[in-house]
């Protein structure tokens, strides 16, 4: 979430106050189509950006160990791919 927001700020783009990574990635993909590659990951990771940050706001079940492992692996793959392929923002 923070990395995508930083990319949008770097490109002087306004974005809504949100923790929905998917919508931020969609907006970023209009500037750089490579963001489309992580759209599925953004959908998977979005709930982790806010659900556990604000305890008591929403009644939710904690993720299973499998779900957590999958999300962390996806985040790690995306971070490695982004730094290896893209380098710093233009």
C-alpha cells in the first residue's frame, strides 16, 4: 500500500484516502502498465492493509496460517520482482 502510494505521489497523482491496495494499483497501472502484473496480489493483500490495524472496528476471523503464508510469499515475490525489474521510480 505505502509503496504504491509513494509511486503515485512521485508522479504527482492524487488518490483517495484508502487502504484498498487494488484500487491504488489500478490507478498506478494507468501510469505504468507493469502494475497490472500485481493486480491479483493486490486483491489478496488488501484486507491485511487495514483489517488488523483497527481492532474492534470490524468483526473478522483471523487469517489461517496458510492464508498468511500465501500473502507473505506473494508480497515477497512482488517486492523482489519490483526491485529487480523496475529499479527506482522514473
